[in-house]
């Protein structure tokens, strides 16, 4: 399945700002009935057969963030405007993103990056741009799409 990140709207049926119950139903609709994961937590996250993790975060009964974790298999692909965010090396994702918008290293974790105008953040546990065999650092492990104001803190949103 292809997932297109569409900030600030959402990804697939998960629309930022939708009510919690609708978000829970949308998350459930992304499960693969023939291969349900025992790790799934209703209303929190699911794992697709590819290993793609999809997590939702709700505050005040509204969906405010969606996080996707890197799949281990090829059947699920996550894109942002044609950029395969988990299939391309992290450095290439950053370079291609920088052609579209501002993207900067995270102040607290320089191996990770934030596209502040899009409310997208890309995470990996460490920087390993020159060693493709070290997938944990060579590729991004997760991407988070959030609502406007998400990074301003609870008093702002």
C-alpha cells in the first residue's frame, strides 16, 4: 500500500483534527485483516504485515499527530511529494526535501530533521550516512506529521 504524507491534512484516512473515535476507526481500517499483528493496540498503533507501524496521538479528543515507523518489507511505501521517506537514504531524503521546503537538523538530536513549515519530523537513532548496511542510521526510522501548533507545547494548542 502507498501512503502519501499530506501535511497539515494527514495521511490516508487519518485526518488531523478528526474526532478520536473517527481516528480510531480510520486506524483500524489500515489493518490487514488476513494478517493481524498481536502487537496492535486499539486506538494507539498498528503494525501492518510489512512491519510498517502507524501510530496516532489524540489530545482533547482530536487527532493531533500521526507517526509512521519504517517497514521491514517492500509492500508498504511512505511518500512525501514523490520522495520515498523510508526507502531512500536519510541524507538523500533531506537533500530532496530541501528542494521543496526548509528542513533542519533537530536541535536536540542532530541525526534527525524537522521540516517546520510542514510540521514533519524525521527520526533516526544516530547518524550513519556512509554505511548502508547500518539501516538504523542510514535510513530514517520514523516520520511524524502533526497539527499546526503541535511543537508550541500544550498551552499553545
